[in-house]
C-alpha cells in the first residue's frame, strides 16, 4: 500500500503560507516604523548587517545577493551616507566602481541593532521549553532547505543507511534520554528498549529483520526496526526522530521503508505497539494506512499511560 497523503487544494496551501508570513512578521516586528525600536527600516538594518559582515562589497554585489532593485538600493545607501553611517572608496582595479564599508558610527549603530536582535530572539526562545525549541529550530531548517534555490531539487536533507557498530548503543541512549525529557518516562523504558535491541541481535535474520538509521550532516537523527513476529506478521519497533530533525519527513520515510521491506520479505501484516501520547508517530501510522485495533492503560514506565496496538494489512 502506497503512502496516502491528504489532498490539499493549492489555494489552501497558499493561504497557509501567507498566514505564517503574517504571524512571523508580527512576532519579530518587521512592520514597525523602526526595526527593534531603532530609526532604521528593515531594509536599512539588513544593509547594515551585510556591510558589517563583508569586506568592502561593491553596490552591484549587494543588489544581486539581496535581490534589490539597483535604484532602490542606491536610495537606501544615500540615506545611510547622509547619516554618517556609510563611506565608499573607488576600487583600485576599476575607478568607476565604489567599494562600501561602515564608518565608525555605522559600526556602533550596527552593534546596537545586533544586540537588540539577539535579545529579542533570546526572549522568543526563552518562552519555550527545550523540546519545543528543538522542534522550532528543526522546522526553520526545513523551511530554509526546501525554499533555498541553491539546493538540488532531488537532494534530501538526510540519508538512510544500514546498522553500523555503535548504533545500537545510540538507540538505547537516545530513547532513554529523549522520552525522559519529553514525557517523563523513567528508567524502565530505557531498559525495555535495551531488551528489544538485544533481542534484535540475538534473533537477527537478514531475510526477515531490518534496521534503518537516519543521518543528517554526519550525525544520527533517527532509527526504526522491523522484526519477525510470526511467519506472516512483522513488528515495527523503536521509531525515533531527533527533535533537531523533525519536520523533514524522516519519520514517514522510515515507516515507508519498513512497509516496503515487509512486502518484499513476504509478510502479510505489520503490527506495532505505541502510546497514545506519541501524537506525531500516531499521525504517521494513520497516514500510512495503519489501523488502531486495541487500547489498554498501563504504568510500565510512567503513570496514566495508554498503550495502543496498530496493524497494517499488506
């Protein structure tokens, strides 16, 4: 069964992006008359940033890299020059070309802006707990990757690979640490994961069992196991995606690989056990065709938990 995705009308998608833009610009105050309670507009502040971080760039390079109309850029630069923030000098190789840099006053102005910007972003992040900050940053990286015109269209921001030495220890450690942090589960959950991993090694059959590890920028960011439960039923276990890599489709891809391999190995059904509080994982299972067949409260590694059994017929 192919991964099923909910149909979304293009108009609805466009409105969702526009809604996000309105929300985010309000959060960082770019529509205010002066950015960060300063006398500078957003465009002027961006120019101060670029000039502070470049070595005497020509105006043409700024226009190209920032996507600004040359006439509009010229007016912005003239305004900064009148306020004593900008100076220019003719290039030695081409006297017709002016190289731009900040004056001492301009660098002081940028320093104040930079300090206020860091304080503003720090305050935004300070409202979030550690897990929420990680999810926010992961989502922002995903947006940057997907909308970056320089990113090859066929390149994914992660790779899946087989199990390697040291991976099993990572799986146990990250499950224990992450679920304690995000859900308050105690050491009994880590012990359960260690038992599942040991069982995978003891019973491993390359024709019937498989593990996939997800890597991003050389670091492990996810894992999943598919193991034999009976001759006709496979069991999906230990699906995990690091907070820093959420939003990139890694979880869905890992589950899809399990389904593909299960069909190839001749299984007729995949079963899995999860908990009702794991909303992101449950969404993936539902979207890929799994059906919830059983619920049962338990206290195996925390209070008030509800275990769930899901199944997918192949």
